[in-house]
C-alpha cells in the first residue's frame, strides 16, 4: 500500500492510523453519552409535560425558553462552542419537548393521576 493511502470499502476506510482510530473511539463514546443524557433529559421533560397538562399550563413557556437560550449561549461561549449552534440545538430539542407536551395533554395519562386533576399543585 502506498504511504498515506488507505484501502476503502463500502463501509469506509479499513486501515486507519491508530491516532485516528483512538479519536473515533472517543467520539463514539461521547455520542453514546449524549444519547444517554438526552434520554434522561426527555424523561424529566415528560414528567414536566404531565404536570403542565394536569395543571392546564400551556405546552410552551417562551419566558423559560428565552432564559435557557441566554444561559446556554453563555455556556457554549465559555466552552468554546459556537453559541449559534448551541441555540439551534436547544431550539430543536425544545420543539420536540413541546410536541411531546402537546401529545401528553391529549392523552389519558393525565387523567390516570388523580392528584393532577386539582386546579393547583399539591403543597
């Protein structure tokens, strides 16, 4: 094989330098962690959706969303991540959360939790 050249297959490069393989392995691990973090986030937002529906609150909370955008843009900047990308990512996630909250409000799941039928949250 020529120096700097690698065999290609339908699935990609088969022979890669060890450093590239290590970096790809790290990226794979980070991707897995992101998926697990998103799953945990959506578990929490599902619960929020149930509470909002039970209290007849709207699925979206523009003031909260604006606060989150501001906070996450600052965090992104501090972390060396493009704040515009961070905002786009958050907007994508929030849109999905709102879609879930709308669906929850239409389900019997809310009716199944008796304490959620009250006009105010439990104290």
